[in-house]
C-alpha cells in the first residue's frame, strides 16, 4: 500500500493572483525541511500539497513531524493512496484504518469528490463506504455529530486518498514571504515566542543577543544559542549576532541618572540592532515586549525606545499576558531552556526604582551627556558582525 502525506492550505488559499508565489515558496521550504528524511517528491494541486516518498528508505514518520511544523499548512494527514475504484477504496480503508476502528465505538465517513468523473457522488460514497465498514465492524455505530473517529476519503486527480482525522498544522504564511526582520533574543521566555509568532506571519528572522562579560557567563551565551536553535524548528535557519555590550552598558551606568538606566539601555540596544538589521537587509526589528509587563514596557517608555532608530518595531506579544506567553513557550519547546537560571544583560545594573513614564526630552538630555556612547555602540555593532553564528535547523542541539 502506497502511503503519502497531504498538507492543506489555510490562509494562502485566500490569496489572489500572487498565490502561486506563496505556493512555490512553501514547496521550497518543504523540500528543504525533508532533505535529511529521505527522497520525497513534493508537488501542489488544488490548494493541496503532496509529499510522496520515492523509495522505501524515506522516513515518513520524520517527514510528517517536520511537515506539521511548517508555516503555511493549516492541516496535514498521512494517507493511503489507491485507485479511484469503490472496491479499492473499501479495501484501503479497512487495511489502513481497520486497527483504529477496532479501538472506538462510533465513527463517521466523510468524502470529497474533487474528480467529478468518479461515478459516485460524495453522499453515495459516504453511505456505501460506511455500510461496508459496519459489515466488517458490527460493534460500531454511526455518529455524524461527535464521532470517536472519522474515516475520510478524497477522490482527486491522481487517485483516492484514505485517511483518519486531519492533524492541525501551524497555519500562517510560509517563512520569507513577508520579508526579513531581526529579533532581539534576550534569553528569557518572551523573545522566542515573539520569533515564533512573527515567523508565522511569513517573516524570515535573524536574531541579535546582547552579552556583557564578565557580568554574563558563557553558560548564558550557550543558552541563547540553544534557544535560537529551538526556534528554527518553526522559523528555519538563521543568523545569531552576539553583541559584546559591556562597554556601552558601563558607560550608561556610570554617566546617566539611575532611574533612566533601563530606557537608555533599551534605546542603545535598538540603535545597535538597527545598524545590524540594515546591514543584513532586515526591514524591521522584533521584540518580545508585553505592555506594562516591566518598567521599560510602559507606553511612555516604548515611545522613547522606538524613537532611537528608524526601522519599524514589531511587538507580537504586546497584548498577551504572561500566562498566554508561557503556554505558547511550552508548546513550541522553548520554555524549559528559557527558565534556565543564567543571567542576561537586561537584568544587571537594574535600578531599584526605574522611571515608569520617561519623556523623550529628558532621555535625549541624558544621552547628550554621554558623547562617547555612539562610538561604543558602533564598535559593538562591528564586533557583532564578526561574531555572527550560523544556526541551521537540521543541526542537532548541544546538551
């Protein structure tokens, strides 16, 4: 019996004349994600993607796990393929799904006849296939509203596809179809979730991390690399820029009012990130900020932060609370790494009473008293370019 994977479009199917561009991008991503799972043929027809193994060495389990995490697919299914013949469909359904039917009490049959040359209508196919399966499994009963199991048949151009319930996909748009952005990866819970959510909207991402040795350790650096690696399951390969931020941070600590330290540091980071983003061809910055979560994330502080550079700043978590963010982090597999107790530079030198509602005028006045800061930021940005780490989504994680 021939087995394939089918992926169903979601939002992409609503696109107009440029839909083929999205489909081509998604096929390219699928082929890349499957390259170490064996040889697969990938094609698209009728808003559906087909992933078919070309030989017995192809790992269908690994392929299905990879495909289910690709943005752009609303649902995926593993299917048995047979001839477009009712007897063949019955045999395939019993052989492929019989074991699952023996473990449930109720079922229903759903059919879709995309190939109108097939002699049976969809209702006829559902009725007749249901009757056949009941004859083989007389303990079952039909429940069309809330069945324990669905038997789904899709009669398409190249054959009949028989499968069980569809597995929800990640949805969204293929990575790269909305441009490229630079994500500020702190090492906490929020920033990997922000990367996931923006990649779901089609953004290709690189990451930037600010390290302040000796205040931050090598373990903290390795934690951030591991986080960047874990996000590649969804976002694809990326670049990680490690910014040596000790000197700019010490300059702010030694010369600025303590209550403004946090917002001044965030502005400094934004300027450095903006420089690197423009060199990389990134069109926006991404942060994991959530409104009013900490002192630097009030509306007034965010206004001051945004004014530091010219690129758009995307904040996909701005309206989420911590519980929602943690739930997503657990689901995408970044939470356990994010909570490892290694420090990051955002938490050192933090004043006991940061100003919650800074004004841009007082922030600019404080920066004017630090004429050396711009040179230190340029030096840090140049060093980050040299410290770039390429992270591939097929590479195994270090322990």
